[in-house]
C-alpha cells in the first residue's frame, strides 16, 4: 500500500470521528460534544451505543480530573457510558486509568485499511443473493431489522438507528450509502459505507444467523467498496471484531491499530 502506516492510522480514526459527527447531526435527542481534545455524545436513551466517548487526548497531569468530570456527567444522569480508546488517545495509559475508575474493557477491534486499487475483482457471489441500495423508508426498515437482530440491539437502539437514517434521507447528498442483501426475498445481510475523513469507512456489516457462513458478509462488504470506488475514493477503512478479521483480510485489508471499548453502567 502506498500510504504510510501512520497516515493510515490517522485516517482510520478520522473517519470514525467524522462518522460520529454525522450521526449526531441526524440523530434526534443526541447531543454532540466536540472539543479540541475530546469528542463524545450523550442521549437520554440509556444505552452505550448513544452515550460514547470517541476520543480523548488529555495531558497526563490533567487526565484524572477530565475523566472524573465525564464520568460524573453520565452518573448524575443515570446513563451508561462506552469509552473508546484508540491509537491517538492520550495519555498512553488511558485504558488503565478507566479501569481504575470502574470501567470494564469489553471488546477489542482491529483498525484496518485497504487501497481500493487492490480490491479483488470478479468475486463470486453467494447463490441467490441480491443486493440493493436503500432508497426508501420501507427498505430502511428491513435494513435496520437485520442490523439490530444480528447484533442483538434492543428496540430503542433500533428506533434510534432508523431515525438517524430517515432524517439523513436517501439522496446523493447523504454522507453514507446503505446496502441490503436478500435471499429468496428475505433480507439477510447489510453494509454501509460512510464518506468522511477523505476516505470510505465500512460500517454495519451484518448477517442474520441463519444465513452465515455462506459469504454474505464478504459480498456485502465488497459491494460497499465498489460503491466507494465508483465515487472516486482511493482508500477504505474499518474496525473489525476478531471473528470478522478473516473476511476483511480476504478482501485485501491490512491491520494497522487496535481500538479497545470500555463500558460503565447498565442499560434499562
């Protein structure tokens, strides 16, 4: 890949931050707190999906005070919190400091990037899989149902996800494109590509349990990447759970960094 590794790491994180800004701009009831060294969102909906710290870059001698202020904000409102620690987070021991304050490290994801010129061509599609771009509310409803059922999200998160994308609309001016895959007329897979930070970010690759291990996730990802290519993007980025690494490696993605997610509080 012709991009320096440091630039790729920055591009992965920049896309995540721009994505958070775009979601907050279209999400009813979600507040965006965008500061020079801190980006976070809050919502009255008690779920970590909508109450997140995306990046913090605190000086070491002030980190504990800043961490305490954020935790106090959410605790005073009875809200859970998800705090993401990535390669550009500071101080370097931020994760340890969060653990000392009662946050639990629940998941690690791998930051990956792909030079779209190296995307494999003529990939075989799963038999019977039809993929379409979401262009109306009815299809959006199916897209949200596949995403939330695949990831085990509660109804209030499904509603919030639907509201974000309905508010953003379906025209070319929207910051993302959503794709829905169906087999025999039944929705089974999803993907979404977000255009931000000068790169294409892949999100919400999901497959229904009964349709897994048939190449649906790989096909949905590839379809989204082709969209990005057609729009002139040269670089794609994503965060991958451990179970999905193989899919993305087959498509040519390479590993560059790690993101850890810490959670405090319970949902209601």
